[in-house]
């Protein structure tokens, strides 16, 4: 029990230090990492390497993606491409339900793309839509973040759900997992959208720097790029990542030859975003394109640097917690309660809240639950699928200070930590609870 109390104390420290004492989140998370290491009794000779390793591991994946995504975003904004994208989507889907539109975009994008990368890629589009439609930027942020998060935790081929399905013996029936996951992801996204509508009055500085009305800003750019050219820097990488995911399916639908190798290479997020950056460069016009590109790159680096540092510090904090006996304690304690689909949910939610990574929660919980399926009454094809859904629901409960996604969402949206807790964190709690309630009801009828 004392392990849980230590975790609660650490989370309280992070919340108070960032919201009340106004400490920089980067320093706060580093302090929390050291405090956690000492409080949980990690060996002194491993503390430094654990923190350094956690910092580096998370940035090894998301760091370069953040940089490239930010540079692309700067170019999209400064060439007027983001305005073209906003107007095109509004024209296609209508402007009556902007948060629904944003949620749908995130929902689709995050099926093959990590939610962190998806938010980075789509942030400029979200900001332009919020500005053009005079919609609360916090509501739009929550709509996007929850739309991304729903499929990230529930629908293969995202790595977490596909690993959980494999651990539970469903590697040859991924079609069923994808179909059922899609249904529950819609429910989760709808729950997030519900909360997004209630965040319209929360403060944000994201749009305060806009000195002109949207129409004036549009005219400022003069001749705008075509919709195809404007969307290419975002959707070409997304399409490549999707094709890479399809090529990497266990059934090898595209074989193992040259096509597979090419798509597997181009579908890596870093490689795909480099290509997207190339398309973004084509948006530059007039003389001095190279100098203009250098200016946009410099601005992108300035914007992304603090986000990268905070994200890495969150990874360090999560890495320290992962080295403690906290996860084992929670898993062993909850696994003895015999709660059918509720038990996998509680284990995954505990792991997610304790160490921050949804993917780690999905993989670890599915491995722990696999030998217990018979005792839980889930030892059937549908039972195993519902177990994956329950674990996915837990893996979204909740995104807070030790989750890199929390910092990507809050920092890119220029929200204070307190506002991020009220909006994004609360939304993920509601999503998880609503989703597991629906999974439980289905289990009562179908099992």
C-alpha cells in the first residue's frame, strides 16, 4: 500500500509544482524522477542511467518526429497552407460541427500513426480551424487528442493493440479485433467529444498571438497554394505510414520482396515525415526560397526545443516508475480479485497511470492476463477480443504528467498544466470508464 501512496504523493508534487509554484515542467519532472528513484529505493548506481535511458528512449522515437512535424507546421502556417486545409475540410464536412470534424480526423489518422505523431502533424490544422470558425481552442484540442487516443489504444495495427492481440492468441484473427476495436473506439471518441464540448470556457493562449481576423490573415498571404499542395505535407506521410503498416501485417499481404522493403522503409514515421518536409518545401515561392526555408527551420527548432525537453523528462519519470515494484504490486493484487473484463481494465489502468505509456500498459497487461483467461471466463474467441478491448480501455486511463502524450498535447496547444488536467486528463478518464462500461455490458450478453 505504501507504494501507491508514494505514487500519489509524486503526482501531487508534479501538479502543485507546475500549477501553483509555476516551476518549469522540465525541471519538475526531472525532480520527480529523482524523488521517485529515492522513494522507491532504486539502487543508487542505477538512478542516473535509468533517468538518462528513459529520457533518451522516448526521444529516440518521438524527438525527431516532433522536430520535423513542427518545421512542417511552421511552413504550413507561414505559407497559408494551413488556412487552405481548414477551408477545404470545412467545405467538405461543413462548419456546423467543428469539434466532430476534428475528432474524426484524429480518429482516422491514429489507426496507423502513434497518437503523439498524429497530434504533432495535425496541430496546425486544428489551430487554423479553431481560428477560422471562432471555436474554443481547448475544445478543439480535446476533440483532436481524444479522437487520436481512441484508435491508438483499441485498433490494430497500432503496436499496442496488435501486441495485446498476439499475447492473447489472436494473431490469426486480427480482422475481428480490428472490427470490434473500431466499434469501441467510436464509443471512446464520442465520450471524448462529449467532454470537449464542456471545455469551451477553459483558458488557452494558443490563439492570443493572432493579431488579425481570420479573413485578414488569409488575405495577408496573397496567392495561396492549391488544396492538393497544402495537404500533401501532412497526408503523404500519413499514407506512407499506412502503407508501411499494411506491408508489415503478420500475413504479409504484399509479400517479402522489393515492394515490401520499399513500403516498410518509407512507412517509418521519421522517413515519411522527411518526405513530407520535402513536399512542404515546394510550398515556398518567390526568390530566396533557401533563405526562407532556413528561417522556417530555425523557428521550428525554437518552438520544438522546449517540447522535446519536457517530453523527454516525462519519459524519464515513467522509466523510473517502470523500474520500481509498483507495477508488479498492482498487477498481482488486482489479478486475484476475479472481476472478468473489469480485472484486465484495472490492471491496465493502474499500469498506465503509474508509468505513463499506453503501449507498455497494453503489452504488460495482456501478458499478465493471458494465463488467467480461463479463470476470468474469457477463454473463447470473443472473450479474448473483449479482453483486448478491456485492456485498451485501461490503457487510456488516464493520460497525465508521466505520459509524453500529455506534454505533447498541452505544450503544442499552449495550455497550462492545470487546464490540461481539467481538459485532456479528465477526457481520457471519461473515455476509459465509458469504454469499459460498454465492454462489460457486451460481455454480460455475449459470454
